[in-house]
C-alpha cells in the first residue's frame, strides 16, 4: 500500500514536469543545533517550515560532526563511508573518499555547485587546503579557525583569506554574516534562466568557539554584537536543568558522571543563552537566502532545506556538553524543507535520518550516485506528509575508547562503541562490552528509565535486537527498506503495563 501511495505521489509531482525548469537545491546546515533550538529561529520556521514541510522526527544517524557530514555527502551510514570520528586515523577529512560524493554526482548532472562555510573536521589543519572534487565554487573555513566567529581563515577558490582577529569583535566580519553574504552573491549570479545549482551553506553556530592561545576572551559561543543579551532572561527547561537523579540503569559512560550543580549549572545556562543568541544571525541569513531566491526568480523552482549535523547535551543525563550518544538531545535535529510540489505549512511524522539528505538532493536534481546509498529520498513524504512507513533507522557510535564524547582524544576516556536502532516508539542500544539500553519513548520521552532488564520488555528487546543485527552491517537498499510486519511484531511484544518514570 505504501509503495502504491509513493508511486501516486511521484506521478502527481511529475505531471507537467517536462516544461518546468530543473530545480536548484539549497541545504543550510548548522552545527550542534538541537531540535528544541528552532525556537530561536522564527523567520526560518515561517519562511521554510511555513512554506513547506517540517519533519518532527528527523535524527542524526551518527551524532558527531565529521561522520554526520560525511553521511550527508554520501548518503551512507558511517560503517560504509568509513569516517568514524573527527580525527585521524579513524576519521577527519582525510577519511572521506571525496571522489564519490554529492557534488561530484551533481556536477556530472550539469549542476553548478558551491560550498560555503564549515566542511569536514580537520580541513586545512594537517594538509594544505584544496578544493575537493565536484565543487565549482568554494569558500571553506580552515580548521581550527572554523570555530572562531572572528579571526577565521578561509580557502576560497585557490586563495587563502583571514577575516579579522579573535579578540576584535568587528560587526562587519562576524562569521555568520560573512558566509551569508557569500551565499547571496552566489545566488545573485544565477538568474532564472541560468543553469541549476546546488548550494551547501554551513554555519558553525551554535557550536562553541575554540579560543586562540593567550586570548582573554571566554570560549563561549559568541552571538553577533547586535544580538548579544537578547536572551539574557531565558531560563533552562526544567528537563535540562534537572539532569537525571538516578543513572543506575545507564551504561558505564553515564554512570560515572556526577550530578549537575553549582558552577556547572551556571556554565550550562550561560552557554544555553549564548547558543540561542548565535542562531538569530543564522535565522536572518535564512531569510536573506529566501529573499535572494525570490528576487532572482528562482524561489519557486528551488528546494531549500534547513537542518543540523547533530544535537547537543546541555545537562541531560548529567552530560554538561557534547554529543555522540544516541539519546534524544544528541540525535534529534531540526529538518524543514520547501520546494516544488511541497504544500505550505505541513508536518510529517515520518522517521527520517540524515542518511536520507543526500538521496533527497539526488532525487530533486534527477542525478544518480555511483555508490550504494543507505538512505532514501524524503520528497514523497514532504509532498504527502500523511505517508508513513515502518522503516527503522540506525544509530552508530564507532569511536575507540581513547576518544571522548565530543571526538577529542582524552587520556583515560572510555566512551566506546555502540549500535542502536530507533523506531517510531523505541530506542534500543547495544554497547561493545555488553551494556544494553531500551527506552519506550511513548511512555518515557526523556529516556530516563531503561527497560533492558524489565521482563515485560523481553520480547520487544528480542525483536529490536534482531533488526539491529541486520542494520549494523547493512548496505544500500537493504538499509532503507521498509520492514513489513515490524509494527505488528512490536505490537505483539508490547507490554501492557509499565513502571512510573520521573518527570
């Protein structure tokens, strides 16, 4: 039934398409933005979500910067594209096969391609920066200056430029605004009759800054000067500020953490406010991009997607900062998309993954990949938001034990490797070393009470465990297929009662 519905959507969308211009695609990606952080972006909610579809259940398959961005560029899970963390030898920009990525496939299909902003972690840090294959227009920040709102360096079509210095907050050189203006210049160079384009616009906000040695400036997130203090009175949500009182059911990486209180609580609050303030400039940039598409006559024929590479912890489960783990704050990301054939102001509850982003762009452009992609296009779900499927998604954490949650090597760290499966209701996690977690998110949305040892959930764990074993080694269409009967099997295994949980 779902396949028939999808076919109907495709046929409806393609009717009269022969006379329509080839669509352009703009993907705007932030860094470490949580699903809840969209509250700070009313213009984006109105101009993208209000003019298209908001996906309420979008997740990062591997919630860490470099693996996540590699998944976007390849349409593959990390166990297939090979980028397992942010630094060599297991990851970083060097681990990606850039010859087999989205810009290469699109450029072969006649698309002009532009990348502006953050690329993959380590770009220009260990090797001289170059323009990767497939990109015709290139303005990439160079690490580690990527994480500086002033004093950042950029490799731009073969030349290297520096914008200000770290301690001089010149409003005209604020990184988000400079990247915005470069995107507007690119769009303005493409009139309604020019070739279609793909624009990848990557803002570092609301990621924390990396301070230069000797700098007196605190390495918090710095908003644009015009937005500083805008959220001075904002309070942390109770679910964030409270942390978690009992972590005895959690794996060792969480059990060893102490309660969040005192100075740690204040730091979380300061960062929480600054992060939201830094997104105000991104919100304005999204509006400016929409305005540029409109004045060049391309808005009606352009898909615009806004998302984040991963989420971020701000006290939940006693984790004061970072990502990597499969919990909701780390993996749940915003995803809004507008474009041809997508009705305004719609909402989809389909479970989608960042592995779907690349295939979606290919679908929009009519281009093809030369490698098996693990995700699937979400355009049918955007065009018919009532469509639902039983496809689960995979979460992976493939960092060796000597690397911390944020991907940085730390002596004595023992985060470790995990695989997890997410359905519309459950999150099931298996850790290398034997730890297990199982959350019934319908009854426990904050993931406070793991049911892995609850006999009433034994059948649920069995069903999920078998599907997880398949997913962790999947490749291509096998990763994306709808699992017929999964909901029925879970319904048969579903417990009829449960303990009361916190909150």
